[in-house]
C-alpha cells in the first residue's frame, strides 16, 4: 500500500494477516474461455519485463486454466515468473508494483517460515476485480510451481482430461463458493494424478 506521497508503506504483521484473510475470502466464479486471455498475458509479460531488473528474469510462462484454449476458468490470468534471485524482487520490484496498485504477498513454500520462498502479486481492474496472479519464484528449488507448466501442456495436448478438469472445477466452484482455499485444495488430487501420468508418459 502507499501513503499520501505515493511512497510504499511497510505492512505490519497484523496488516498482512488482514490482507491475506481478505484475499482468501474473495468470491470467485468460473466463466467460459475468453480468446483474449493469451493477449492479456502477453501484455502483462511485456509490462513485467519493463519492471524487473534487466537480466533477472529467466522465464515467464502463462499457466493455469486461462492458458488452455477452450477451458473454462476463473477470469484471472496466472503468470509464473522464474528469476535468478528473489532478493531484488522483494527489495525493488515489490515496491514498484505496489505503487502501481498491485497487492503483494511474500510467502514460504508450504506454510512454514523456511525457504524456499515465493512472491505473489495480484493485479486488479479499476472495480477491484482480480485480473492477474503473478507468481515469482527462483529457478531452482521450486519444482512444484514448474509442475504447473507440465499440467498446462498436458491439458493442451489431451482435451479429454481438460474436459474432465472443467467438469471438476465447475462442481467444486459450487461446493466451495466463497472458499478459495478449499476449492484449490479439492482440485489437488486430480492435478497430482494428471502430473503422475504425464511423468510416466
């Protein structure tokens, strides 16, 4: 968040906890595939490359359901950014993006305050609706996130699995309305099963 002079204020632990609670409680919906999503990704990719220090970005991928043509999804473009070092992201990129209105979260990988860490940025439209999730990780030590690329590629190549995933998501969106965490966790079994088959294949 920024103060009256546009300078980034440092969040207290209480502020951060409140921000997390608000973020996970936000409602969500599944909508039909929008053919504009790839162009939305490319535009944000260009913007991010202008913000990150030169040479720090190794890889940027469009992941999540909006990256699979024809697949219904939450209308939020997920972007995975692989960097050489997260320190400049925390010290330089986060203040820049926060000043532009992005929400910023710094988190350990699996709920414990130990490495590896990642940065999450949420970009919003003028009405406050989420438009992008930007996940920033170091290129080493975070294999789970790079599995998202494998999952995306598998769904692109196997429309029958993409259709099954869409049916699952629509059902879970009804069952977990208002519970983003529960919705995400309920999908994990299907995702793990697909990744297992992709690894064998």
